[in-house]
C-alpha cells in the first residue's frame, strides 16, 4: 500500500496527532531523553490558511475508523501542496 494523507484544518493538528499516535504506539508518554517523538511525517501550510497533512506510510492501524475513512488520495494531497506550499514545489 502506498502513502495516504490525512488532512487537518489547523496548522498544528497533524503534528499534534502524530505525537499522540507515537505515544499510543509506545504505550506510555514519551520520555524527555527519547529522540523520536512522531509516528508519521507531516506537512504544514506555508500560509495562515490551508491546515496540515499527516503522511501515513503504513496501514494506519492506530488511526481511528473516522480518520481511516477520511484519508485522501495522492492527487488531493498534491493539489493542496501546490496551493499551500508553493515554495516547496519550485524545483531547485
């Protein structure tokens, strides 16, 4: 299964959810000395609007059923990226 994408309306929600999912996987709160703190990568809009995306690269076993049903396709994510991260889309 390829990458799937979970959209959040606020810029900090994908980061926060990734951190929560990491702690769910650990089964305990993250310790201060732990290096890893996120289960999934995430992208954030460059503007004040546009929200954020969680980049789900596995089966999403820890996601809620509602989150699994809301996963977007790569095309939807790329459309968002073009609109809300135009600097990232410019080739070097």
